[in-house]
C-alpha cells in the first residue's frame, strides 16, 4: 500500500510541475527615429517604468504577472504626451509564457496624444 501511495504522491507532484505556467517576460523596443521619454506600461496587475528609450534600442526583459497583446502605455515624444489606451480586454486572452516585445513607433502626424504611439506585439 505504501508503494501505491508514494507513486500517487509522485504523480501529483509531476502533474503540478507540468501545469505550472511559464513566466511572461516583456521588453519595449523603440522602432522610431526619436527618443521615447518616461515610458510607463500599465499591465492589469502591475506598472513598469521603462524610462527613456533611444531610437532603435530595446530594453531588457522584465517579468510580467499578466499581459495581453496590448497595454496602457504612456510616453513623452518630442515634448508631447503620447498615450496608448485600451478600452478593455474583453475577448482577449492572456499571453502564454515566453518572451515578448512591445514594438513602439511614433506617428508625428497624429492629431492628438492618443494617436502618437503605435504598438506591434512580437513573440520571440
């Protein structure tokens, strides 16, 4: 009986380890030809301050508890406030474990702060 109990215990441990979600790691890439200042990303359960990102540069990865293919992002570009603001995440799925990049580009022709940032999700 002890052998069956030990086997079941081991089986439960293996099942738990296999079911553990791999962490989501996310970084920001500046695909613009201008510097992005004071970049802040608000995920559903945390806020990350990425700071200033030079043109063509990419930040280090950061562990994120919950993330979607887009997020609330704010920055200052050429002295102007830029905000990417999702309405909600209805119908969206959380990103599965792995490395991702939010590639940001600047639209200098935007008429207001909500059109200045454009985002493309890249999975590594």
